[in-house]
C-alpha cells in the first residue's frame, strides 16, 4: 500500500499552505520534494509524519512505522550518540541488543568512533548523522528525510548516498531538499514544489542510468537550480 | 595565551551563573577556598563582637563566646538532642510531604487542564495567606505536634508545585514530537525528556523550600509549643529573657538548615548529573 495524500487543506493563521492537495507516493524508491525555503516542503513532511493534521482531507500510510530525520537534529543533549540511537530501540529490544544495534547504525553512518560523545561534542554534520542513524535503526516502511545532509562535508555525503540508495530498494524514502545535487543523486522522481498554496509545479523522472552519466546529472542539477529563486541559488 | 583564548575564557566566565566572581571562585584551590571562608566567618564574628562590645547589654546581644559555651552545655544534655531531633523530623516530614504532593499535583495539572483550573486558585490562596494564619487555624484543627509539619508543608508545597509545573511545561516540544514519531513509551518520554527538563526547576524549588520549611516549622513550634521542640525552647528563652539561649537555639536551626540543604541538594545534584549539559567523555 502506497502513501496517499488525498485532497488535503491546511491553513496556518490566515495563510493557506495547502489547498486540496493530492499526491500518491510509491511503495518504494526515493521521492524528492524540491523547492526553495518556504515552499511547504517541511510542512508536507510533518503532515506525512503525522506531527500535524490537515484541516481537511486525509493521508493514508502503509501499515508499519514511519521514521524521520527532522530538519533540526532533535537529539537528547544529555545523552551520548549511542544512547540517542538506542532510545528508539528500547521498546522492542533488550538493552544489550539495543545497544549493539545502535552501534551498528552509527557504524553505517561512519560514526562508531564518536558513539560515546554527546551532541555538544559533535559537529553539525556529525549530529545529522546521529539523527540519520537513529532513523535507520528505527526502521519502518517509510523514511522521511528533511534536509538530511546539511552541514556534512562532500566526502561523507558521497559515502552516505550508496547507503540510502540501497535502502530505497525496499522502502519509500521521501527526501526534502533545496540542493539539486542531492535530489539528482538519490531521487527516482523529483517534485518541484511551488506556492503557497503548495502545488507541484513540475515532476521530473530520474532514470537510474542518468546518475552514472556525469554530464547529464550536471545538466539536470543546473536545470533544477534554475527553478530556484535567484536568492536561493548557491 | 593568545588573544582569542583570552576572549574565549572571558566569554566562558561571563556565561557562568554568578558571572566573573563565580568564575574566579572556580579557579581557586580548595585550600584558598577554605581560607577565604574562614576569613569571611572571622570578619562577621568580629562584627558581632564589636556590636556586643558597643551595646554592652547581655539582654540585647549575647557574646559569641557565651553562645558557644551555652551550645556546649546544651549539647551535653539529653533534652537538647530530643528537642533537636523532634523538630528535625517534623520539619523534614513536612518538607518531604510537600515535595511528594507538589510533584504529583504538578503532573496531574499538566495532564488535565480541569485539574489546573481546580487547584490553581487554592495554591494562589495558600501562597498569599500569612503562615501565622495557617498556624493558628492548624492549632485549632490539629494536635500541636502536627502543626509544624503542616506549616512546613504549606510553605513548600506551592513552590514545588509551581516549579515542577513550569519544568514540565518547559520540556522541548521538538523532543516531544520526536518521541511521538518514534513511538517512545510514556516511561521513556518521562525519563528522557520530562525529568531532565524538570530537574533544574525541582532543585531550585528544593533549595528555596528547605529554608522556608525551617522558618515556618519553627514559627509553628513557637506558637504551638509542642513537647520537645526547638521552637518550644526558643519560646521559653523569650519568656525568661534568656537572650543567650535564643542565640544558641537559633544557631542550631541555622546549622541544621544548612546541613539538610547541603545533603539534600548534593544528593539531587548527584542524581541530576547525568542530565548536565557539560560534555562528558568516555
């Protein structure tokens, strides 16, 4: 069963962010919501995560858990990286196993050496990786990623793309970003958002072969950059 | 030291609670700290001596030497320890009861807005009512031994309730949303989000509350005159104009309050250490 967004409307104060917005997302693969800041990407993600409810319409989710990497890290400041990841495993696993699985998740994001450090001892990019490890450890059939690579250096990003590419084979990964390269590297379909009220200005299918072709990837990245307002282009 | 290091060090000092003075205190050795405390105590005892020397009337101000001697004599009697222990038990009981009820009611009020609306006016009334009024009413309702417990409870309970309620309210909304998404159990949310948020507020409430409990409890003992209590001894000293006794018993109350505060707050701080935001390696 796919994620179905059915005719949702949402108003914040007097601003109508969504007006009868509908979209169907596939069971697996990576869907990217691309657009400048303020185009409603994070609100859409929060609606799918169930953190906010639509005023009208409904969102159907497949049975199973939804895992999220929030725009802010949302880590417990008083807990180590490992404890932060272990936290989401405690419900289902005995402590020893949860600890071991948390360490494995940190290893997947190349952070096992910093497992005992608290968020205050980590860089911004490292904190993002802890948040990603937490979401990976939690599992579920939908993984929502809100600007997951912000603050990470290019080398780490390049190492993480294959991890997420592998993951999208078995679950739905929803990526929110305003960086064209991230969208091109991961997404199977890129929905360029405009508004508010949020609407899909354009949907771009990214064939697998395109990623291997540097020239075509760059060309798509440039095309996406051109869709951003001048002050959002970097 | 480079300029940036000096700048960083200055910034750190200004960020410390208590400002630059607290930062300087942090850099002193234990020996220096002890010497400083002894010096401060010596200065104030000298001021006391000076005042006693100027006034020259034992009925108004007792000399530090006589107070110390009186304390020594009191300490060698069994009655002193019975009175001290009885007062200690009553006041600590009132304080702990206030902590338990204050915390429970704060949680209830956070869970139910009706409970908040129901209890908030009562707590406001308790806070605004002079403690002496409660003591007099309690003397009508209760036996004299229970009145100090009741008075200490009423002084501490609103402080604990308000601080714990605020602490719960201050819990990070982003962390609560995270807990919702990852379906953390209620126990896990309490342990990992609420308790760390409440801890600084709770410690502050207890810090203030202990002193208040002693003040209210002793006042209740003075008015109620229960058998075996510090307040009863103070009342007797007042009746017979034994100023030295008033000073000696007051010194006992101050010492007990400070010791209880140090022990209890030290225990709480130790318990809350894991929630400290300072980086810990290992």
